[in-house]
C-alpha cells in the first residue's frame, strides 16, 4: 500500500484532493492521511509515520509547508514532496527540499494525475529488494529484476531474466506483501504472480513474458486481470 499524506488547512480542498487520489486508478492501493497544519504532520513523521508521498500547501497557519518540509527531509530523504499553492513566487524557495513537483491552485485533475504519475515513477526506480531464505541462507533480489513468481506445491520459484531460484513459501503471502510495492505485480493464476513491466503479449487466456514464458490466465482471474491491465495501460 502506498502511503500518502495531505497537508492543507482548507478542509474542502483536502477532501477534493483525496478524491482525486482515490480516482487515480484501481491498479494502486493508497492509504491517505490528512493533516491541517505543518506542525501536526511533522509530529506524525517524528513519531515514526513513514509516507511515500506528501502533498503539501505552503501557506498554512502555525508552521508553513516550507519549514515543515525542511525538517521532514532531514528525517526522510526518500519521501516524494509535492507542493500545492496559489502562489508561484514560492517555487525558488523549494530547491532545498528537492520537491517532486509543484502544482498551482486551482488544481486541474490532468495536471495532478501527471504529477502523481511522475512521483510513482520515481519510486519505481528506487532499488527495492525482495528477501527470502533457502538452504538456511538469507537472500535478496532486486524487485525490478523479478519477471514472475511461480508456485509448485510448497515451493516458490523466482524467475528473472538471468535465471531461477526457489524457496519454500505461499504465493498468497507474497501477493499480500507485494501490495505495498509500487512495482505492479498481477495474480493471473493460482500458480503465477507476474511483474506487469515484463509482459510481452497479453491475451485473455494467456500472457507471454519477456523471458519467453507462456503463462495461462485462469478463468477465475480473467476479469480481475483484464481490469488491472486496462487500468495500468491507462496510467502509463
């Protein structure tokens, strides 16, 4: 699940912003928290609340968005900061916190979606790892290198362009854990969980991956797969 914080002292605007996030696409799972001033958001971050993306107004009562972001950036170097303001003159003051974007009020949905898409793309490029254990040894593999997971009895096979490794586990548990990943994995069969970015050809009953594997899309998953494929294609 992708965690997003909205920080703005306009209740009507925060509600509209939350609606835009939830309408962005069913391909992603968002958890949205709303704060009405920089102090409250900063306190939440200090208490260990980690956000993937923060959407923040600049002019707020108590602590403003720029001051709050400078402190937040010292705590979390990776969070994607997106500023939203009716005053473009603040842009030059934002370089110190390396924002992912600046959106001008009034907010236009297409501009917002493009900015959110950019932030998600940046998150996808981060080096993220999938960890597993086999032969009493801890292993990790870059998420973006995984073509698909395959379940055979009690074993999970990890297929990459470089080869295959395996460990004991349950595909349902992996699917649940990967819902928090910004890299989209799609369950197409009781035995297959695939990386969307490695799909070469898609048919309703079969998917061909870039490593040449031909995988069956079972009847039970076809509707969900079709919906997610269309959603990801729309967002790309």
